[in-house]
């Protein structure tokens, strides 16, 4: 089967991947927006987890080929790329906080439940057969270089979402030199690394991530919608078995039907969002402020820094060095990608909130 992709043109899909794509669990991704509520600000951001999963499948396969893995390893890591986001909630990361608070699982753990047959129709494990255990281990970070291609700084998941999100939002800041990175990845002493000549492309990738977080992923109105949606999701509190079948439409429909969440549905549907302030602070201080402001706040969320502490290794001659030793840009990015919190409130409380934050010398926007 060949699928035409907006980013990579024609992608050839093997038989096993084609079977997986045809399952109801994978087709659910076709109605889950990749960027959650970002479409409220960027109208083009209606692409889905389905597209991103196909892109990650393709990049993982090409990367594995470039690293000269054997045919079995190539097949397994590409399928892991296809399935890595199978457990995402409606609107993707936007309500992941609510999912973790209700079920104690992140989207990877939910995906593992479906892949292993603990939940769902059981069709995916019957398709995977002898590859099931290896694919699960890749996603659980237990398979060395194969896992590193799917999870870590500069992984195929990250390369695809930055290239794809930039394309669909129309924000050129996320442009990524995909082919250069794929052609300079390497394995040295059983460690994943990038050849020194690939350093500029990697710096571009990391800079694109920082700029996309600033301009798209952490846009205030998207965060406000996410925060009130998380509150609604916790209020609805579906069973785990029901939750794993929900897509964006199901979640919105449930919000509309329920008296406790109907107003949240209206706010999102009509983009009539309450006011909010983004606080530039760490989680400890944010929790203190949230507690102090108390009744002034309608709801709130904290968004941890997306910076991953594991540094990409660069092969400098015959020596592996962390990218931070060779790149001043990476030192800058470490400082820029900080966590931030958002407080949502009634308009009548805004002046008092701002005054309290100014007295505590907390930066906000």
C-alpha cells in the first residue's frame, strides 16, 4: 500500500503496518488533533495523530536502514513508530494531565495496554504476533538503539512533529532539515550519535523546537482551552475502558450532554474563553502562588519544561561528546525552555491577581 503524505510525499506501507492501520484502535487517531486546541489560534492546525504516526513510521524505517539494522529490526522499529501514539487522549497532550490524574497512566502506558491486548479489540496483538514483545520493549525504552530512534532528543517522533506542525500551522520557524539529520545519524560503541557534520542540522532542530514552543505549543489561548478541558475531563471521569475509545468528537459530545461541563463545551466551541495569565516560574513557586490566590482562580495548570536532559551525542573524530560541549546554541536553549504555569480566572478578579503577582515579583503575560 502507498499513502501520499503532505510532508514526505509517497510512503510505502508494508503488509503488517497496513493491517494495523485498518484496526479501529488505529483509525481512532484519524479524529484526534495532533495539536489539541491550537486550531483555535492557528486554523490550519487540524492535522491528526494518524498523519504523525505514519510520518514517524516512515522516518523510523529510513533511519533504521541508514543505521544498517537487519530486516527484522527495521520492521520492528518502524511498527513501534507507527504505534507510539496509539494511547493518546482526545485532543492529544491537551488533556493528558487529566488522564494521568484519573488513571495513573501516560499515553505510552495506555498504548502498551492496547498493543499487548490488555485493552481494546485484541486485533493489534494478533497482527503483531512474534513481534509483539519486541515492539512493546522498544516503546518502553528497553531496546537500545531501536528505542532511541523513537524516544529521546532528536528522535524520529520529534523530527516529524516539528516538521509537520510547522507545515500545518504555517509557522516557518519549525523548519527542519530532515534528510540531513537522517543521513548523519550513526552508532558508535553501541551509542546513538550524530556525525559532526550533522551538528548544524541538529542545532536547527533544537532551535525549531524552542521557537515552536514559544509561538505555537505554549500560546496562551491554547493553554487556557487545555486547562478548562482538563477540568471537564476530570469531571466527566469516564471508565478507562470507555476512555480508550474516545476521540475528539466523543469528548466534545460528552461535554455537551453533561450539565456540569456544558459551559466548558460552549466556551471551547464558540472560542469564548475565560481570561488567563501565564506565569514564568518553577512548579514549587507556582503551587505556592496557586494556593495563595485561592478563590480568585477558576482553574490552573502547570506545564513542565520540554527540555530533555539527555544530551545528543556528537561523534567528533573518534570521540563521543555531548552536543552541549560543541554548541553554544544548546547552552542557550537549556535556559530558554523553562516550565510555566497558567491561571484561569473571572475577569472581575484580574486587577487583584495582577497586583498580587507584581508584589511577589513573578513575571507573567
